[in-house]
C-alpha cells in the first residue's frame, strides 16, 4: 500500500510506502492551538517508509521546549507531520490523500478538552482522560 499526501497549496507532497498505525486524536490545549481545531488527528508512520516528493525546502518546524513539535508548509501553513527530537514520527490525517485505511483508535488528554467539544461515544472509542497543558 502506498499512501500520499500534501499541503493545502500543493507546494509540499509526500509518499509513505507502508501502512499508518496507532491513529489517535489529542485534545490537549497545545494540539487545539496548532491545529486550530478541537483536537489533532494523526497516525504514526515508520520513518523509513516516508519520503518527501516535492517541496521539502518549503517546510518549517516549530519545536517546543520538550523537543516535540510540528513540521508545516511555510506557504499555506498546513501541519503535515509531528517531529520529536528532530525525527518525523507521524502524519496528520487531514493532509493524507484519499482513504488511508485507518481509524482513530483512541482519544488522549480528554481531561483537557475544550468545554464546547462533545466527545464521540460508541463501540471501540477509548478515551484517556488525563489532563495536559
């Protein structure tokens, strides 16, 4: 399976020569701000399966004090992947083309969710209620 994706303006494109795994949604205040949404949605990827197809020079990183951050398109601002200690470790599901054949497996830091957000309920939804900044 080959998965492709890219940013909103099309300047940056990538390819994954393997499956995504461990998809999750994080509800901490940092993820809400960086994604401008109620939560993030991302999945982990084997870094050896990932390659940039175009626009790598157009990427910018924002790294927080703990060494974790995001890599995004400098033109349109699309957050494309997570970075930890300089290594890309997961892709944002909103920037993946088509159906990546994965579902969100759990919701983390739901104790920090926005007061206006309603969490999903149903079979297979696992919520970790710990609070985060």
